[in-house]
C-alpha cells in the first residue's frame, strides 16, 4: 500500500475531513510536470505475434526509458502495462526526456521490421499533485493521462496549456490543436512539431 493510502486508512475513511485533506496536501503535495507515455500498436502487434512478443517490446521500452527519465532530472512513478508514468520538476526537463527518448527509439527502430519497432505517444501536463512513494493523483495526472493515452496518436506529444506557458520552448516548436474539452476545461492543447 502506498504511503498516501496508509494515511487515508488510518483516518477510517473520513475523506471529507478538512484537516485530513490539509495534512495530505502538506505531506504529499508538490508542483510537478507529469508525463504519461503510451506505446502504440498493442492490439495489432499482440494479435499478429502474441502477447509474449509484445511484452518483450514493453520490457525494451522500460529498459530504455528509465535511465533517460533520471538523466532528465525526473522520477519514474510507475509502469503499468505499456505505459510509463513519470514526474519532472518542470516542463523543460519533461521535454528534455521526450527529446532523448524519441531519439533513442528512432535510432533503435532503424532497419527493424515493423513488428520489432517501438513507437510511442505522450502527454505532458503541469500542476499541483499528490505524489507519494508509489503513485500520484491530481488534475495534472488526469490531463497527462488523457493527452497521452487517449488523444495522442503514434509519434505525437501533446502538451497542456500550463506546460505550453511554462516551457522555455527553445529548441521546440508547437502547434495548437484545439481544446478537446479536457474535463470541462477551455485550455488549449498543443502538439510538439518534431523535425
């Protein structure tokens, strides 16, 4: 059980307790850039080559991304199925990770059959979250998940408006792709234009 849920369990499920909420935000609250990276092609590849084959691709993705997250100043929060969930201190370090990860995967894909290639998509959001030893929660987590898992297509990186505002942008180029109605928000989503 994660530390945050241990604290909740100790309060006998009184989640509406303002004192509990304040203590959880005091202990686990932080401002971070949240990354959700999702592998593309799961259904097709696993149907054609079997689930074990796809699991080997997941393992390769995990092995290649973990050190890159640390190198960019971030932390892997967890891997679930073919997704990477990570946090970074700011949008620039999150984008630094993505630039490195895409470069490594692009290079690794050269000369390989389509079924051997690893392709990903990702979402980045920024804001105040609850982060403990094993998981994270908050609006930025929800937005990054929606962008990375649901909206981004193979090869795409979608960023929230908060990331777009805080990011130094150089050497990155972005284009506006609309609002997408993210949880009732009117905030604009941007796509990284990879050269």
